[in-house]
C-alpha cells in the first residue's frame, strides 16, 4: 500500500470511529435526553422517603452534679462494675481530700462524654451511654476523715446462711460505674483506678449485667438468673415515700444514703432439677408474670390468708415473698442489683452465677437488717442461694460543679 492509499484508509477509519468531540457532545445530548426522561418520570412518581437510620443511645448523658449522686435513683443501666478499695497506710485526710477532688473531676468529665485529664484513650470517652459514677465510704474512710460515723456504718451481723469470702467483703471506698455500654464501663473504671492507685489499692471487683438497653420497657422489674422477677415490691423513684426510704437527713450525710452490697451465689445446677411448680412454691410468685400465687398481675397485692382447696396456705409461710414482707412500713429498701455469670471453678458445674445485690436505704440497721434476719432464719430460696460477699458504705450527697464528692465530710 502506497502513502496515498494509506492516508485514504486512515481517513476512512477516522470517519467510521467517533471522535472525542463526538463522544463528548453525543454523550451530553444523550445525557440531556435521559435527564428529560427522568424528570418526566419524577413528575409522575413521588420521591421515596429517606430510610430511617438506627436509633443511637451512646451520646445520652446523665448529669453528674446535683443534690444527690447519680446512679441511685437513676434508671438502672445494662452494665455495672463495682470496685472496693482499701486505703494505703499513709493516706491521711489531706490526701483523701486531694483524691476525691481528682476522682470527682474524672467522673464529671467522663459522664459528660469528655475524656478525663491525661486520658490516654480519649476516643473511648465519646459515648457515655447513660454513664453514672457513684462513690461510697466505708467505716475506715470516715474514721480517717475525722467524721461522725452513722451507727449503721459497720459490717452486717453474722447471718447463719452466710459463707463470706474476704475477696468480696468489706472495703474503705466503693466506686460504682454503670452504663449501657460495657466498653464505657471498662474505660471509666480504668481511668478512675489509675488516679486512685496512689492513695488506695483494689480490694475487690464485681461485674454485673441486666438486659440490654431497649430490650424491655423502662421501669420493667429486672429478672435474675433463676428467671424470677426480682424486686416487685421495690420502692421506686417518684413514690410518695421514696425520699424517706432512701435519703439520709442531718450531718455530712444529708442528701446521701446507706449502701449494702451482697454477692449471692445462685446454685442453678440444683435449681434446674426442680420443676416449675416447686420453684413458684418457693418464691410465692408465678415465674412468667411475677404475679403472686393469689393474683394475676405482677403488682397485685398478695393474699397471705388465702387457702387452697385442701385448706393449706396458697403462699407458704416460708415462701420468699412472705418472708421478705414486713408489717413495719419502715422496713423498706430500694434495690438496684445486677446479675453475674462467671466461669465455674467446679468442673462439674456449667457456670457460677448469682446476684450482685445492691440496696440503698437511709438507715441500714432499721430498714435492711431486720428483713435479712427473717430471710436468714427461714426462706425456701436459701436452699438454692448462698451469700458469699457483704459490705456496707455511706454514700455522701452529690456536689455542685465547683465542688467534689465527699466535701461535706472532708471539709467539715
């Protein structure tokens, strides 16, 4: 092929293939046509509504400051860690004051979704998820602070059913960290302990859980790992007598409360061997609804005088619901416990499970102790439960933004 023929062939080829200009303008024309057609379609077809995103709860904040500490009357969260600490021998009143200032500042920041000062993982503080931090003082803490100790701030009496273990008993300071996100709980606990370790050492740690946030309606009575509705007769925030039941009056503890922590091991392996009728007989309530055996709904008042067709009490004299009830209206408490489930050290058991029982009351000796004495003497549930830990703390009132938890004691 000569040069002229080659040039003609290339000219023919270039005419048969679209040029860059043709592609651009042709594409633009086609695109314009498509847009016109699409516009016409949109005129006749409503635009779809944007898909709803997931509802997130991580940024929900519970205020740290106030007349009472958060984490008491606050709706219980899904996860909690309780840490009891023991004071170092050299930690005196001045060091205790400095420690509580630092810990209060840490807690105020973290509960607001902000990192604590010198937080090495600040990203973990962004989602407080209803985080609360609650502090309570043991007898030794109050003694070193030089304060007047309430008469009930001491170890509980020895109950016949107790098998207490030192690793879950006592303590000079308790920190309750609770939130709906376990990562938030873990990070907050670590930040607080890092700042406390110069003044105290960890004595014991207990982790607990409830149903996840959003699983049940707010205010639903929790269930323990027996499947039992746990705390139906509980005093509740908003009740006419709640303030009287929970908050102390007078002295440095005014606006605070008394805190009892009991670790109760639940023997689920032997509970599994009992049929449903026997379980409900022991509790005195139906397991499905939580209603008393004489009622239909959870909050129906039990009829302890009711008899069955053979003349026996419908609710047995030793049923848990009857033994926990008192004729004295002053024997009321506010429960806010958590379940626990950990690997068992017994190779024959599936797991070790139980309840981190927590109660708040203005006077432990008057409100909690008489009830526990009745239960220790005779309660059918004692067949399947063993208390293995026990501690009592005085929870001081809340504080203002320019104050700190414990100032009513440490600044007196």
